[in-house]
């Protein structure tokens, strides 16, 4: 770890402007997520209203399909890095439901409020038991204070769909640098599908809103753009076990502006429960996610070279 240029305060390493200047957009995004997290942290992380509830089920919410279906049970990891970790929703879920443990957890997030809340919830729920938890408040697209090839597993959820494409490329490049060869990667809700018939209305309006006014607005990617950015970042070469997969399927938007689309929800549930044919998947995939195929048994370590 190289923390020169960081200020250590309240258990968090803050990237200082002397270390690397924050752009106006980064400062705006940070302030907006801080404000949003103070208002309703569940909404800020999952887009579902928390309505003041802070129990485990509300905090974790149902948006955990990739982790539920593809993350292995009871596995130990050396070093894990989470990008855009928020209040720690994913490690909270993995520790509680999958018996996940690691020796070192690095959490990166642009919002101080999110990271302070992660510390609080870790005490409250006891997730990541026994791990050394190191938190960095910085933009994910800036250089990480970690050595080359020093991380075993990288995880992220709902970060990359909110970043500008040039920042996605920079951040994935950093992951490509710090990940060990043969390392493992899980990126959930990262690449909203630009061909999806269920979000054409959002994709059409995408250029209109300045990022600093709506930092959480969704960016869209085609599958080939995802494959390209992963190859160029060096991640594909390091993670031979990685798969780009559809997260789920939907045919129609459930709402356009304030209007509900009749039968859309039922139709989407139906199509999501099927396995649409190959030609159709391009249009009904809601977003693409990444996961590594991991061999071994519960109790085994997830470590590069073994996946
Ligand atoms: C939608 S939330 C998801 C949080 C968490 N991964 C989860 O699934 O609950 C997006 C998170 O990314 C953080 N974030 C947004 N832009 C960022 C950036 N450029 N660099 C680092 N973190 C960022 C926000 O502060 C927020 O915590």
C-alpha cells in the first residue's frame, strides 16, 4: 500500500487534493452521494426507497442475484478489493449468506458518508469477521494506492453503470493493474445494455443531463463494448475464468416518465423466467455482469491459480 498523498481521518484514507487534484465533477459527485446517503442510504445504493428502515433485509435488498447464483459458498480469500463499496451491502450479504471471509478488504468509494456508514454497519452486523478493513475515499477512476498484482478478488456492484465511459476504462485499467494473474472478478449491475428494448427510453435521453447534476444516471454499453473495454484494461488476460453474462431479461419498460406500461411487469417476469433464444438475448438482456467460474469446495481458499 502506498498512501502518500492521502490523509488518514476517522479510519479512512482520503485522497487529498495535494495527492491528486479532484475534478469539479468528482467533487460534485462526492457531495451528491454524501447528501443522498444522509437522506436515504438504501435508495442511494439500490434505487429502492428505504422508508427509514435499516434492518438487514432492507439494507441488503433483493438486488443480489449474481452473488446468490454464482458466488461460491464458504470460501476464504486473501485480499479483496471492492470498487464503489457504498455502505458495504455486498460484503454484508456475502459474509452473512455465503460465509465469505478474507484477510484484507480494501473498500473504495467517493463518498465519505458511505464509508463512515460501512464502519458503523460492520460493527453492528459483524460482517467481514477477522478481516483487516482498509477504506479509501477517492474516485474509482484515479490511481489506486495498491501495488501491481497484489489483489486476489475484485468485486463491485452498481458503480460502472454510473461512470462516464472514459472513467470506466480508467478504473478497469486500475483493476487490470492490481489484480493477480489468475485472479477472480465479480462485477454486478455494471453494464446496462444499450440494445435493451426495456430501457430504450432512458438510452435515448442519455446525452441530455450533465453528469454533475445526476451522477447516478445510467450509462449504456453493448456487449461488444463490454468485451472491448475488458480486453483493453488487461482484465481478460488476467482472468481466464471470467464470463460476461446477461443479468436478467425484460421486454418492456415498466414505466415511461410517470406512466405505467400495462402488463409490462408480468411480461418481464415471464421472459426473465425463460431462457430466450440467442438472437433475442441482445434485445432483452437488461444489463451485463461479470463473474468468474470458481472450482473447489466450501472451506477452500479462492486464490489465483486455483480458479
Ligand atoms: C449505486 S451505489 C452502489 C453501492 C454498493 N456497491 C451497493 O451495491 O450497495 C454507487 C456507489 O458508488 C459510489 N461512487 C459513485 N461514483 C464513484 C466514483 N467515481 N468513484 C468511486 N465511487 C463512486 C457512490 O458513492 C456509491 O456508494
